[in-house]
C-alpha cells in the first residue's frame, strides 16, 4: 500500500524533521500507547461494530478478519478472490454500514486481478453476512483498468455523517487523469450504499462529468476523516518529491472543487510551495497544511487520519491525528476552532517501530493505530480534577460580601490550572479564592469550574441564600371562650403565630393567675371570678422573640335555665288501633341535661322515656303532652294534637264505557264513603296532566292511549285516601263520506282517462293513508284520487283508507269498451240490452193500444223481432 523507505532514510528524516517542523509545545495529556494485538498480517483498515467486534482488512491476503472479545476469530469473515497485491495494490479499504449489524453490509476497496480478461482494476464491494461469516458480495463500483503502474491506488473508504460512502481514488500515476472529469481516478467519490450517485452530488445529472465525483485534482490520498463538530471532510495526500499535504474539502454546493494536481505539476521553485505542485486546472484549492522537505529528503507519506471528538483528551478535541509511513510517526495537527480550517501546529505524539498505516477513533474513546503487524491503542490515562469550595457567610444579607474558597479542590494526577466562578446572578470570577456581594434577596446557585493541566474540567455547585436581616416572629392567639365561668377550661391556640423569615421554636404562656404553660395549643381553667391578662411569648430560630396579650373574663355562673321540650308523633293522623311513635330526642337543656321524659297521651294513658309508642282505640282528636325535667329539677312541657281517624274509602265510575278522543267522559265518585263520617272532598287526576274536583267531574281526552285515573277523597279531619282505575282512549275507523263515481258499475270507452276519488275523514283526527288497487294490484300513490286508464275488459278498482290501525274501503266494477265503440262481449251486458229492447216494445204497444179507436177494425200488425246483438269483439291479441 504505502511507499517503503530504507531505515537509513528514515533515520535521516527523523534527525532533520525537528528543525523543519518546529511544532508548538503540545498541550498536556496523559496519553498512553499500548499494544492491543500483534502478529497480524498487514491490518490496513479498521472497522468498529456497535456490538463490540472489530473488523480489519488484510492488505496482502484479501481477507477481512474479526476480533471478538479481545480474541482473533480463527476463520476470516471473508477472503476476497483474486486480490492483486503488487506495489501499492491489495485489499486497501474497509467500512461498515452506519446501521451495522442491523443493516448487515460491509464495504471493501479491492484491487482485483481479472485473469480471465487480462486486466487489473480497483473495485468497491458490498459484502453481506450474519455473525462472523460473510455469505455473499456484489460489486457496486468497478473502476477503469489500471496501467502498468502499481502505485497511486488510494483505497480509503468511509461513511460520512450524511450516510453517504466517500472514496479516495488515486490517479494510477497518470497526472492527466486527475483533471479528467470523465474518469473516477484522482478523485474523491461520493455514492449511495448501492454504488449509485446521490442526486445532490455536485455533478449529478451531467452528461460530461462522472456523477460520482465529489472533488478532483488529487494525486494519491491515503487518509480520509470527517470533523465531528463541523462535518467537513479532510484528506491526507501524498505529494511527489515535495508537498505532502492536508486538504479540507468544500461542501456540496461550493463552485470550486479542483485541488490542482495535473500534468503540469512540478517541484521546481519558484513558485514557492505549495503553488509549485497545485496549479493545474481552474481555480485550484490550496492545502491547509503541507510538508516541504529539503532537497534530497524523502516525503513523509501521510497515511489515514482521524479527527478526535471523543470524551477523553479534552485538549485534543477537534484535532487531526494521522500517521506517516516513511517514518512511523504519529502526528497531532491542532486545527484552530471554531472553523477548524487552519492548522496551528504539527506535534509528533509517538514514533512507532515501523510505518503507521491506519489511524481511527474507536468507540472506547481511544485512538487506534496499526502498523504492518500490530494494532495499538492510544488512550488517555488522565483523571479529572475534583472541585470543592466553601461560601461564607451563608445565608447572607444583600450587599454583604461572600468569601468563596476553592482551595479544597484537588487533582488526582496533576495540577489545577484555572478556577472559574459563576455566581448565579450573571456575575463571574476567577481564582482559588474570590468574593462577591449580592444586590437582591434570593437563592443563587454558585458554580465553580476547575481545569487541570490535562485540560479536563469539572464543576460543582452550591446555593447561597441572600436574605434580609432576621425579622422577629409575630405572636397571635385565640382564647375560647374568652368570657367564661370558674372551672371552665379555656382553649388557647397560637397556630396563627408565624415567623417571616424562619420558624418559631417555642411558645410560652402566662395565664395571668400566676400559672404558666407551653406549646402551640394548651388549655387552662380559672378558679375565681375576675379579669385575667393572658400573655403569649414566641421565640424563633434566630432567638428573636415577640409577645402579645389579651384578657379573659371569668364571671359568676348564670342562674339555671329550664329545659326545652319538643317531640314528634308519627303517623299523625293515625287510624284507630294504629301504633303512633312519639320521639322527644329534639328536647334539650341549655345549661344542663334532661333527666326524665313523661308522656300524657290525652286518652287517660301515660308513658315515659325519650321515645315511646301508643295506640288510640277510638277516633277523635287527642292532646299529647310531654313533660321534661333537667338536672336542676326545672321542668317544661310541650303538647301536640294527635288526630285519630279511619280513612275514607275512594270509589268511582265513569261513562260512557267506550272512551274516544273528543268524547266527554263523566266521572262519578259518589260511591266513596267514610267509616266514621262523611266524605267532604273529591280530587281527580285524569292521567293526562289534567285535574278536577267535586263528587262528579267531566273530562275530554285529546289523544289516544292508556291512562290511569286517580281519585283522592278526604274526610272532615283531613284524612284522605285514594284509588285508581285504568282506562283506554280507543281508536275509531275512518269513514268514506262520498266518492266519484258513486256506487255501482262504471262503463268507460276505450282510451278514456277516468279519475276515481273519495272524500274520507277520521273521527279521531288521525292522518289517513290511501291505497288504490286495480284487479288486486297496488297502483298510484298515497292520495285520495286516482287516474284510471286500462285495456278493454272488466276491472275491479278498489281504494282502502286507513288511519294506521283501522281501515274502510270502496270498490267499483269497471267495464272498458273495446276500440271502435263496440260493447264488450259480456253476458250481463247482453242480457241487459235484450231486456231493455223488450221493455221498450211493451211500452210502445201499450201506447198504441190507448190511441186506437174502439170502433176501428182490428188490424194485425207484425212486430219484427229485435235485431240480434252484435257478436262480442275478439280480445286484443
């Protein structure tokens, strides 16, 4: 893959490079180089899977191998056939799909010996496989056949942050191809995972430019890296005998994409480097860094690169790491933020025993390096600092300086080089110790950030409470009752007391009678009549105190008050013999207790107790009296009338028995009675929202349906009773008042349209429907008239009128004459015609006899017979 140099040249360049590069002093870091695995066969490219496996490509064998759990899997993942390995050829590149292993694609850049066709060319393969064994592969890009030159193949492939595959392709030692936009050689290519050109490629859709080209004018690139912060692409490029370089590639939309390598390249000066090798083609882009060696000195041969974006090496984040194959040196190029488009320095981090081939950042945050036989890890052994600080005083009043001291901060393996303070009020500071005064009350989160000599930083935060000067508590209490009698306990409650900026820690009571107490709440009784000044003293957590006082008046006890009697009697009224429940639980004594309850039921019967029962034998009105006595022997009573009465019996009839809408119904309650007196009231509920009164009542229903009629009767004592009866407002059939034509048969001439109609009504006001039928077949719509037009012959026209439940009908026999005015050949019609002729002859004969003179001689007159009836016409076919 890479150019080989003699050890003498290597030592010569190492000796001279210090003066030539003059790198800036490296930032402190505790980087360690350790061997990960040795004894390997030219591991030219690494790929890290998300499941922890490490894939690497063997340049000389054409195999892709897997390291799993720190052990090399014995069988290769795949050995690609016919790998050409002369010169810089071989299995040169490896990349895992961004979705690997869910998307099981492994990509490889191989120099393929097509022995069948006698050509050798570079190609890109997409390999498919599950686990540690590949199952198949396909060629997604085949490049043009190579010349006899075995160098300048490129071969580094990598997926960018946009998910596209980027490919470094050398110009096969043919400088003109770098400027040939139809050729993929001497280019950086950009493609989809299937080898097709993305539609946003700079030259997509062009008929004269290879659509895969991203940039051109390149010579021999061994490195490709994307910046983790900007996403920009960097390539390392081997120059001729001068000007190895780092190139920063433009974005997708930039107009200039040429990096100047072409047939006019030279190392002669003037012009000065790098113009002496980067001047072919339009608007060539110059490198951001290059190495120009003294006359006779070889180039460094920059190999693959990685830009660090991991969690370690804080001083190196955003810097480009790369190897060189001529001297085996591991470089760190400091890219200047925030654009990272210039190089400030090139620092040699480590020199390997032999050429460095591959440099990658691993998922563990280390930088992985390969040589022809070994994989190394460059890892950060540094430990971050431990911040700690105090703030005094805390809490603090506004305007009072707070002293911040971070001298307790430590660094386990180095020294802290800076202390930064954020005081939480938009103010900042620095130094191991500092001070700050806050202007306003509040709680401020103060953050200390410390940075050590390895650029690791850590922070910690504490709150500073800024408060007004301590305020005393506020004392407040209630006394209940505050006018009392000797021996009565007064409840004292200080829960309304509070502290504006702290908490109350003690409550002390002086009851004004030489006795004291404590606690938020307490109780106290006074032995003698008088006015007592009660004082509450509260103390807060800042030892501030406050007190308040109020008077409690102790008076002589008042004279005893009599009890209050009250009771209920249920039911009331009650029927003779029914049990009445008496309840005096509503009785009470204002200043004592009731000790006895005595009952006089008003019928010479008595009882006692808070509750009792009694049944009255006869009807009447009885005065029940309750007498209660309290613990001071004071008594009072209450009375209540209890009505004992047998309820009346409600009965009624109605007429007529058949009830219809808008028919007056008479209801008669005269059959109601009362066992012990007259019935004096009748109240009616007709079930349709209407009511009435009186021994008899009339009512007219406006709608059909079932109804429940209720009668309630009452006697002179106000006792009532009721009964109900169900009735149904029925339905009446509709009626046909008239029709056109009227009753009887109807004769119609052929082709004559005849309207049949009826006039109908419904006694209940229901909506009517009309159904017309001709010869049993429904015709027409829902209307009271129907237009009839039929073929000659006999027909039956029928109309049925319905209110939805009941119906009536009318029917006509209709004869339609045949065409030409003939009479239909029906027996009833012929018989009718013959009968008519006979009757006419008899009438004429009688008339003639009356007009003939009696004395005139008789003359016989022969009456001709009636003409025969015309034969009936044939029915139409």
